[in-house]
C-alpha cells in the first residue's frame, strides 16, 4: 500500500463526483425492486443486479427486471444482470402458523425429511431426503448461516428422521439454509430447477452472467481448474464459513482473490457486507474495515452509497506501481500479443501520469486484460456488448454501436473523439489531460497518448 500518512488519515477525499473502481453487486428483493428505489441504487453505484432464484417465481423476477430496465433508461446508467441459481441447497421447512420457534441450549429436537410437515419446537423439517443416511452420530448441522448448531444424536433412515441436540439458544424462522460440515451430500451441482430457470427465464431475457451456487470444501483443491473454465469467481463467505473453520475464512478469501487476480478473472466478495445497515444508518467499524480490506486484497466486486465511499478511500491507498510490477513478475512468459499490448498500455499510463485509458474494442477482451493489470486510472471501454464488462474492476463500458468499424482510421478517430467527449461529461477526465488510447488500425495495434481538447 502507498499514500498512507497522517495527513491522508485525517483529511476527507474530495467529493468531485469520482466513482469507485471496485464494482458493487446488489441483490434485488422486495424492498429494492421498485423503479424509484432501483434508480437510487443505480445513482449510488450499483453495477450488477443479482436475482436470487432461491426465492420468487419467474413472474416475480420478470417484473423486477422490467423495473430495472425502466430505471436504467431513466438514469442512463448501465447495469449487468446476474442470475444466481438456487443450486443443490438444503433448507429448513415451514413452521406452524408461519411463526418462528425458540430453540434452547441442551434441548433435543427431531429433524424430519417429510417436507410437507409443519414444524414446531419439537420437530422441524429439512429438504434433503438422504439426511438420515448421510449423517451419523457426532456430526453437526448448521442452520441459518451458522447461527444455530445442532449435534446429531441418532439417525433413523426407516422413518426419515434425525435426533439432535441444540448447542445454543436461538430463534429459527422458516426456509433457513442448512449446511452439513464434512459431510458429502448426494446432490447434483446443477438441479432441474436451475436448468429451468436458466433456459426459460435467463436465456429469453439475455441475462449477462450466471452464478452457480453451493460451496463444497473439496472443490477448493480444484480452484485453479475451476477458474480456467469460468468467466469470474465469487467468494461466498457465508457458505464457505459453513464448510471450513471460521478462523480460516480470511486466508481462503485472500488466497482465492490472489489467484483470480493472477489469471485476470474478476472476483466478487460476498456475504454480510455492511450487514448491520439493514437496521442501522451507519455501518459498524468492523464492517467498514471488512469492505476496505476486500478492496485491498484485490476484489473486483463487493456485494450503496456508504460502500462506494469506503471503496474510493481504500483504492486511494493502493500502490498501483507495485501492483503492476508484481503482476508482470508473476505472469508467465511468453505473453500473448494481446496481453503484451494490454500491459504496455498500463505501463504507458503510469509513466505519462495519464488520467484515463480509452480502449476501442470489438468484444471487450482487450479491455478486460488491461483491467487485470490494475491501472491507477479508470478504463473507458468502447465496446458493443457492454454490460458484461461491468463486473471487472476499473472498467467503465461505453456502448458503441458499430464499433466493429474501429479498424478503419477515419471512423476510429470519430469514435475516439466521441468517447473523449463522453469521458469529459462523466468527469473521468478534463480538458488538457493526457489520455492513453489503445485501438487497431487495419492489422496493426496502436497505443498512443492524446491530449483532451
């Protein structure tokens, strides 16, 4: 890190309209799906809208998506859409009269796999049919993000029940998530419901990204293999904390983000970011530190006004020159021609003290490679398919219809001048600033420095 001194700690950053390089993912729910609220989220910095298919019908999510499109049109802000699959999750069932139940430490309770049964203080249900088969006495069941711990006393596969003891006093509501630490569950990674959600809702709506749910401890060993097959990665700390000891979560987070950075894959850090602000107008000091540390670790996205301020503050303390040198040192040689160009553009921007990097690209690959090398300045990506760039740190996509013409010298200059005009309007640069531009003319690739006029 750099730029940390007493003066920097005491003074506030200028409110000059700057936006964080780190992107913000927001889960849209009942309180955040109206057009006015979505407009507020977009103006506050939301880059990706997450649709959680663990809850709600296709009709419900369609209404939310339609509202998001209206909000984007009204604000002229782009926002990517993420479909988060339900996955092979296990959940507790419904309760009598829909009322939460009180569980007390030392209390014994029966867990049934008859999901049609309405639970009470003596019996609750869980959605995994093979629960009495896969569990054995001594195993642990974690409910509601680990806030409730049940120790397994006995299993009865014939009746489909498990007898447990509560290890802490807590209140259990309906449909809470369940984790079985150290137990291999017989569930498919992609369920029939997931396929239906993707094919019948995601594909027709041309959503931008799909998040595959569910963490398994053994998959951490195959992280590099998984990373090479995916477009991005999510560190879901809530589920991860159910699968590995809680004291190891920070190490897992740092290791996963580090490996994603090396491969240039965008990484999302999620779960309990500013959780207390559900009920409080201000985050706890620990939460603010948590968000800042996720940024310092190298995360691309976090899961909105307060969060954006924390991101800007954290980003201002980074030593971007050292980050660039470290990334160059760790990137295997020989580089591909495209990656060599991308890293060179960042080097030129650092040396020239440029305020912006502009990339004219057809598909966005070049811009994503530039983002991998973490320049100190924003990256304006003039691209056709723009929304998928919104998950990459520092990338600001500018939708350009017909950007495929960017190989022609005359049309390239027209697009470039229009892009610089837009950048000035967005306060990404100002007149007389130096800007690094990367584009193609014919078969040649060009890196040049322009002065904004």
